[in-house]
C-alpha cells in the first residue's frame, strides 16, 4: 500500500452495526477522518459480499445474531494500538453491554432503544479509545431508565421472550439440583434451559421487574473437555477449560453485598508458588486461573492455604464469569482431568472386499451419573469405494439404547444415545463392503478420527464443586441456584 | 416509549417541514421526540442536514438525554456546515462549566470532535478548565480531547501549554485519568515523531501504580506505552516485569498479550537468570489459555504470536507441547501453525511424541499439510542428532504407504538428511530406488538423482538408473536437468570406465541442445574441468560439502527482537515489520505538519516517489535492449562455486528492493506463485514493480498480464519475465501506460486495477492499488494561455464540495508532489481560486480549487470527460 494522506493515530475511526441486508442500525464516527461523502457502511458491505478487499479502509468485524459489528480504520498506522485481539474483545464486550441495556441482541431491540445504544457507544469509546466496558460503571452515566417498553408493548420485546423461556422451564428451576434429571427429553430441552440460563441474559438490566427472578443468584460451573485418545483407548492428551458463571439477580438493596464462595477441591496453580499440596485430594492443580475483577484474589495468592479456600467477591449486576480456569493432564502424570469415556477402535481388513471397524465405548462415570445426547461419529471409506455398510451393535447386556445411521454425504456412521449411563459399555461393528480387490488400500481411505459429543449434567471433569455460597454478613440470603455441567469441546479418538 | 417507530415513517412529502415544526414545539418532550426522529433518519442515511439550525435550537435544555441527542447530531453535521457549527459554540462553552460533570464532559468531548477550525479556537479555555476539573470523569475526557485538538492544530496544543497539563495528569489520583493521559501522549508522540513521555523513575512509578487500578482498556494503553521504553538497568527491568506480571492473569486477552509484550521487551536486560526463569514460567500458562478460545481466527492470531515468542524464548512453552497437538477438525491454517510450533519445541526428550504427531499428520487428507508434516520430520532429524535414526525410520514407514506425494516429499527430505549425516543411512537407498519410477515432481526427481550421483559408487546400477532419465532429458524441468548433469559427472569421476559415453552424451545435450544458459554454463564448466584437469574436477565436484544445519529459526535475531516489540499487533501476525505493510505515520504526519506550517508554498517538496532514486536493475525499460531475455541469470551475483554447482542452494537474484511492495497474490491462491507488487514512477512513466516468487514444485514460465478496464484507463506494456524456478524469485518492472480503450467504470476505488496474470499453470486474478499521487504524468504542465482557452471553452459541469487541509499555498505544494501543476490564481475576496493542470496519459485534466468563504469546491474540466469521476476521487484524497 502506498502512502495515503488519510492518516490517523491508529485507533479506529468509525463503528457501525449493520443488519444482514446492509442497513445501518447504529453508526458512530469517532475521529471524523473519513470523508463525509463516502458511505463507509456501504463500502464495507459490498466488500464483504463480493469477498474482495478494497484499498481505502480496514475493518475488524464480528457477525453475531445476524448483526455485523464493524470497526473501521482509515489506515493501519505504524503504531498500531488496536490489535486484532483487542478489537474482537472490544466488539464482544460492546455487544454484551448492548444486550444488557437494550435486551437480547436484535435489530428490533437496538432500534427500539437507539437513544440508549448511542449513549453506550458514546460512553464506552472516545476518539477510538475504549474507555470502559463494564456494566456497573456505565449505570451511573447512562440515562433513560424509561427506555424499556411499557407492558403493553411486551409482546415484541426481548423481555417477554425471556420470561416465557423462564416460565416454560420453571419446574426445572424450582428444583435446581434435579434439573438434570427432569430434563429427560434429552439434549433439546436441556440445552435450551442451559442457554436461557448461562448463554444469554435476555431481560435487560432495567427490565428486570419480574419477581420470581429477583432475589436470586445463579452459579454454574461449566466445563468443556478436550481429549485425544489413542486407538487402544488410552488418553494421551486431556484438558479442560472451565468457568464459574454467575448471574446476579439480587434485589437492588442486596446488590452491593459481598459474597463468599468456598470451592472444593481448592484450585491451586503450580507456578504461583503455593505450598505444594498437589497430591492432596483437597487441592486441584490447575494450569491457569483467571478471576473476575470483582474477586478478591489474595485468597489464592498470599493467604496461607487452609482447609478451605474462601473466595470473597462483590458480584456486579448481570451475568459475569467469576473464575475461568484451565486444567490438563500434566507432564508428571497426575491427572486432574477425569475422562468420562474410553473409546477403543480397531480396523480390520477381513477379505478382498470387506473392511470392519469395531468401536467399543465405555462410560467411566459413576453409576448414578449419565451423559446426555451422546453422539459418536465414525469415519468410513468414501462412498464411491463402498458397496454397502452394515452396522451391528453388540451390547453385552443384550439391550442397546443406541441408534445407528450411515450417511453417504459425510462418509460417516453416527451412533446416537439419548442417554449413556455411568458404567455402561457398548460395542458397534461396522462392516464395509467394497468392490472386490479394493480392500487392500482401503485403510488409507478412512480418514479422520472418531469423535464424541455429549453433555454431562451434575458432574465436572475436574471434580470442582461449590461447597458453600453465602453473603458475608448473611441474613436474608438470596436464593442460590448452583449447577454443574460438562460438555465435550473436542473429544477425539485416533483411528487404529 | 419505544423508539422503533421513528424508523418507520417512510419519506412523505412535507416530512421535513413537519419535523421542523415539531423541533420548535413548546413542549420539551415533543421536541425530544422530534430530535429522535431526526437521529433515526440520520442513522438510516437520510439527509437531514437542512434541519441543523432547528435541531441546534433544542440544545438549550436541562434534559440530558435530549442534549446528548442534539450533540450527536451536531457532531455528524458540523463538518458539512462549519459556519453554522459556530452557532453551537456558546452552548458548548456554557455546558463546559455546567454543574453536572456529565454535561461538562459531554461538552468537552463533543467540541473536540467538531473538526471546524473556528470552533477549535473556542475550545482552548474550556479544555484548560476541564483538565483541572475536580471530577475525574471530566478530566479523563479532557485528556483525550488534547489528542483531538493536537490533530486539528498541533500549534495550539504546544503554544497553549496543554502538553504540560497532560503530563501533570500522569500524577492524577484517578487511574483512568492517568491511562487516558498516557493514551493521548502516545498518540501525540506518534504524530509529532518526538518523545514527550520520558521514562523517569517517578513517571514509571505513576504508570505502574495506575496499572493495577484502571480499567482493562486503560491497562492496555499503559502496557503499550511501557513497552516502548527501554532500560539497560537490570534491576529496573526486573522490577517492571515483576509489577507487570500479575496482568498476565487478566481475563481480557488484549491485556494478556500487552503484558507479554512488555515482559518480552524488558526480559533481555534482566541479568538474574532465576528471575528470567520465573518470568518464563509465568508467561506459559496465559499464552496457552489464549488458545482455548472457540474462534479459530483468534487461535491463529495467538499461534502466530506464540510462534514468535517460542523462537525468542523456547523455554516458555517447552513443556506445553501437547497443547499444539493437531485436532482433526482444526482449520488448515491452524494446523500448519501448530506444526510449525511443534517443530520448534521438538527436543530429544519429547521427540517420540512429536514424531507420532507428525506421522498422524502425514496420514491426513490435505496434501499441503501432509507435505509440511513430512518436511517437519526431516527438520527434526536435522535439528536433533539423536533423533535422526527415529526420523529416518518414520520416513521409511511413510514411503511404504506408497502415497505418491508422501513418497516424493519424503525423498526430498531424505536428501537433506543425507547432507547432514553423510554416509550413515546408505542402507535405505535401495528402498528409495524402488520408488524411482513413481516420481513425477521435479524437486523429488532432482533429489533422487542427487542421491544416486552422490552415492554412485555404492549403487550398482547407478548408471542404468541415471541413463533412464537421459532419454527424456529435454522434457525435464531445468532443476532436474542441472542435477542430471552433475550426477552423471559424479558417476563418471567415480566409475570412469563404463560411463564415458554417458557423460559425453549428457554434456553434449547440456551444451549444444539447450537454450537454458544455466545448463549451458554448468555443462561447459564440467566439460572444461574434465578436459583440462580431471584431478581438479574431482576435487571440485566430489569435494566435501559443507554440512547443512537446521533451519528451525526462521527469523534472524535482530528482526526477531523487533518483531517481539510488535507482539499482539498485525505485524506479529504477518511476521513482517510494520513499515513493510503500512505507511509510516510519523513521516507522513511530519510532512503534513511541515507543509501546514510552510508559508511559502512555492518551495516545493521533493517529489514523493517511492524509491524513485535507485534504479532497479530489472527495470527493463531503462536497461533496455542490452539485457534481452537472459537478463535474470546473467545478473545473478556470482556466489560460491560449490553452491553454484550444487542445486541444493537455491539461486538468489540479489536484487535490492527499492519499492515497498505488498503481497497481492498469496502463494496458496496462485497455485504456488506468490506475487508482490508496488507502484512507482520512473523516467516519466508509471511502473508496477512485481516480485514473483515460485513456491510451487515446478518452474513457472510463459507469463502474460492483462488489466481489467479501469477508471484511469491504465494499460500494461509488454511483461518480460524469465521462467522462475521453484523456490526462487524474480523481480520485474512493468511500465504502465494510459489508453482510452482501457477506460471503464470504477469497480471500487478509482485507483484499483484488477489484474489477471497468466503463467503455465493457469490464470490468476488479483488487484493492485496505485497510490493517487503516482497516477499523474510528469508532463502535466501546460501553458497558461492554452489552459485558459481550453478552460473557457468548457462549461462548469463538475463542481463538488471537498474538504481541504491547509491553505492554498500548502495545497499547491502538496499537489505538486502528485504531479498536479499550478497554473494560475484568481482572487475574488473572500474567495481564492487556484487552477491546476494534470495529465493522465495524454488526457489533460483541469481543475479549479476554491478557498475561503465557505467550504472549498473543486471544478473539474476535461475533454476526456470519462476520466473526471476518477480524477475527482483522486483529488478528494490528495486535498485532505
């Protein structure tokens, strides 16, 4: 790129939100260095659609819920201070803020509350420099508390959909410790419940008028597990990224209370020079922990380690991640990550025209736990090599819960279980018949790895639990909802 | 009330006048409604600029929401109507001393964004007050406002003492104020190119104290500014790192990377090895955490940064190998990057694991990836002596799989292993020879032939093997031909008796029957060597070759240190220094400042030509006929004879690179051909300098180029590119003319040319941006009389408003640099009209630029009316 006289200090010049037709929802110019006769949103949208890169501008954008959020630079300056990381972080935080203040992210909600949205854009960023992206600090400076729609308007608002989502699941909510078992319809219902709880905070801060929600604090420990297994079932890499997700719905007068949470086992981090207690069952050796700002971290760093690790925090309103952690099977061989499934696979060339794939899966969960929506995907040779595929489940107890499906498009056999109980073992034999003489090289036609998807409620791979959750000077404790879930992030078994 | 309804409405007639009426309504809530409607209309792109005075009318209000909306409107429209923006100044000033700190901040924030000179004058006093305001919210807003003001008028900031005030804010009690002051100072430093913020002990303490307290974004500003300092004192460096280290555990990855950057840049100065080790230990886990994000794009950015960090300090992630294990569903670019990092982390202690991963990777489907995995095994063999046996064993296993591209890649890699460990693995030669027939890629063939030649004395049928290639000698690629010549000569020197005919035949073919000068040269050298002094020939051809060493470190030390200072930025993703892909902000700014201040516009700046001063030896136009066709090999710098004779060293053309180029066609899109292009003017003509790099397996040739029709009618002249061998690069310069037949409407910006480049493997498309200042011909001057008569003969059809930075004098200087020539000036107070001429090819463009008395206008005239839109676009850019 040649010299360009449009030069700025490297922070972005404009921010805009577009819908998928390219219409502007919100538009803010921060540095006034784009010629006013250029419709940058238009330029961006045409470049995106034609997948070409024009020379004039540079963008970072995120497409979420059908909305493009775009940061625009007139120049990548030499001292580039908005890095790819910060840009995406900023957009994500901004969207979260808009969601908190204007309700579920949608074109309609943004248009409905555009005056507030503009205030947010004005307060969070000045001259292209991010200022603050925290809900609490914005509450003081953002006005228009009447922005939420009056009740007559509820039908179309994010609030109502949120309420109905809550209502329909109210049963599982009233007995949170049993929510996993009541969600017996399998993944669909559980996931939707889970989403309405952790994923999106639908109400909007000013809209939280519903009394059933008020006076509650919701805490979820969510773990995503990442495993690579050898063909013989031996895991050779396993790691977990987990987080403690909190949604604070406490009443206004309780909102500034300090809370204290006690975790078991106590998470420790090797490099933080804590008394080495790694072998002790009371500690959990993590690779990395990141606390939310509101947490008073000294409990991990400097306090002498006691029986318990009380973690003080001052919960801000709305949803936030109290703790983000990462644990993995360490070099020394101790394994803070429990592996829920073992999968053994074997590929045998049976004859001139037949290859067999045998898959054995065993659930290592305790017998009172179960995995939901277990989906096992097994690669088979490409369809043009294959005459037919026959699958046979061979369950030792004689009953099988799984259903098996072969798809020619994906060259995969999918084995589904609505539920998979702890201790259960299942065996699947896939026979692939090919034209005569093809089988010799057929092994190299089976590419990929066996992958498993699942969700395990009320169980964490690291065994992390919340022992107690209290306000510090506690009477009138808020209603506390605590749940655990482990999801497969990437669970793969290499082929034998 | 829901605001959505404001968007409905349609554009009924009389809507504007209706709005106008509402804006003057007695009741404030009605006025607020009306302003909301205006903002809604503005957001969707309707023109509501005519309502400026009416909206401004609503600014006097105690309703903060209404006030914010009005301010929003004013920011967006002040630029177009500067004379009206003045009307708002009174209110701004009043609001800037309002009782409510929110209002004060709002006023000062908005005033800074109104880029109208005359408003700027009124900004100084309120800004000074706000910088000393008792409320931190106002102070932090004011701090950034200084940066805004500096952009508008650097002089005001410096003469009015705002810099000193800003530096005082570094001691502010509120950390966010400190952070914004740092941000503002950093920006001003970038623009002015001088250092304002000194790293003194007290400044440092202030920054580090604020670092713990301020918002995450403030932390990023402060960390970035810390990373620009340097200290030679070990104790200082250690304490800075110590205090920055807690930021590594931040939830915001931008903070984490900024902290890594600071620590990496200070760590070198720490003498205490224990402290260094401790820091390395602390950096590892957060870096790995960056990889746990869901989006593969973010993972990629993290991996590219980790790549740099690992090259600099491998110990940081030495024990985290498993994190880089490849997942089947990783996107290819993530897989490639992981592979690269695994090679760097490979060591004796983990080689078994790593090799298993590579073997796994080599059985995947993506050919590029598989090849890279095979190469990775070879690189490990060369890097770790003790692992060589294992690596060779794995490679043999892969060869047994009989997948063609795996076999070929393995052979290429084994050739390197033979270079590193001569006479250790001849036992596998037999296996390799079995695969001779399946080789069809030049590099693999050449490698195999090299192996046969090198070990000719131990391969019984070496003569037969080589002979089988000779029949098709002329069909082989030059890489294979060269290697064949060398191998046959080696064979002859080792077994002279039965190969005399063969060597005669091959030397004949190389010298008599080929056009390839490389081949001819090599043939003649061998021939003369053999005929004059066979002993000498033996010493040369069979001489001991220098051992090759591993090439894991891809970036040299100095470059790496520089890149580590760019961690987290785009440079760290490209692995290129910023000045290779962005404009130097400081220089352009300095120019601008200089020009702005220059009262005498006639003292023209040197013409802005990128690298125009250094003649490029491949500029075929200037070198002309003296170097036909064979110019590339002829110009090759003489290098070590041994290297020349042995194909293992890729030919280097050794051409300096005077024009900054950008990659317009990456190799993955160009079927292995990577093209970088940059424009320059030389000898009165626009040139497009191209660097063509061949990353494919086969030589590239038969180049031809074509342009799409474009707004300036650019047309290519004859493209002269010699064939490009694999892994080599050729530079060429393409003269560009302007031709009326090439004229076509703009696809995007007027200065973008869409180009099709053909070679023997296909046609590839890319686009090149010609900077506007390079577009116009040096021969753009015309006599005043000619100009005037032509000017008068044409009507005023193309009049546009533009934004002009600077006065008529500075604009003259600026346009002269872009070959727009000053013709005359006419003054009709308060306006000043300046006339310029320029030529696009032969087409004369005439333009009148007006200054003063409202917004500047340009009036363009040309007989080639089709060029006017593009010309106007160029002026928009050049005048700012």
